C-alpha cells in the first residue's frame, strides 16, 4: 500500500510539474516567464548589479523608497517573515529604490538590513531606475509636497523571479504571510526549470 501511495504521489507531482505551473492562492503564475532586459544598478555595498546577478537563485523583487511611510516598511517586514518560512533554498529579497536622488547605496543598505541582513538594496541613476521600473511594469510618480518636499507613488507589487532572472509570478497586496509562503513552496520546483 505504501508503494502504491508513493507511486501515485510521484504521478501527481510529475503531472503537476508538466502543467503550466503551480496554482497560487495569493498571486498569479505567468503562463510563460517574462524576460527582463539587462540593467546596470548599484547594490547596497556599492558594487555593480545587473541581470546576470539575478540569475542562479530565485528572487522576490519589490520597488519602493526608504522614506516611504507605510507600504514599503510593511511589505519588507512581511517579506522578511515570508523568506524565513518559505521552503525555497537561497531565496533572495531585492529592494529597488524608485527615489535614487535620496536613496544612496548606504541609505538603501541601512534600510533593507533593518528588516533582514541578507536583503539586497539597489539604486542607480534616475534613467536606469526608470528603465528598470518600466521593464517590470511598475508605475512610479513623483508627487510634490508643500515646503519643497516630495514623495513617491509606486506600484506595490512583489515579483517572483526564477533562476534564469525572469518574472515567473506576481503577488499583489494585501500580502498574507502564511498563504504567500505556501505559494512559494508550491512554486519552488518550477523556478529552476521555467
């Protein structure tokens, strides 16, 4: 009986892996992975970071800014908890600033490391950031405030990248930690082959 159960489990797993992808309760698995154009940014250690650096491990990518009052810190806190509970070895969380004028590599590093010392923060010149945001389909808008200050409106989407550095799935708020962690576990077998 145990052998039959194991055989059936293997059959269903193989069948699921041959389908278009996992069913996600808290996100959307793309029918085909979306390639990302190459880019040239700087990480929180001041080192160059490009498309090549997104390859080899799965990643969760989120766009935001360090002076964000609520959405960014809440999302990064949840991503830190999801990263701890998701069954994906080597999963990285990458934060891309949409406010490069104020978010230096050091500022981005201090910010993301407050949530998890392994998080990677990226910044760059305004043109490179705009190109990358457009490449991911992230809407960004600078909003002027009284007194000469400004804030940044931006999409609050988390992108799941496969080992090839392609967008394989998309998560939109609200982010439910247990459901998203479970979804990442279901997605794990697909991330190296999608």
